[in-house]
């Protein structure tokens, strides 16, 4: 079962999903794992509804995202 994550965007206005031990962002139109510490340092937390309004057409997360 996937672990819960928080919704955010970074200082480049890119979507970010933050978990306890990992973070994901969009790069070149696909989800890419990013440095967890950097993500927390630069992220602005959003509500799920604000995140979905700002980023309505995101691709699905890869199966390995938040699976550990």
C-alpha cells in the first residue's frame, strides 16, 4: 500500500509530492524522484484541492512512488 504524502509546489512552480522519506516532482512531463531534503527546504505546502486546481493534468505516479 502506498504511503501518504503531502501536496506542494517548489520555488520553480513545479508540483511536488512529499512523503516521509521521498519526494517526487515533474521533470520533462513525467514524475521524477527528487532529493527529499531539498524538496522539504523549498516546498510550499498546498491543500489537495489547491494542488489539483493548480496542476489539473498531471500524469499518474509511477508504481514505485511511495511504495516502500
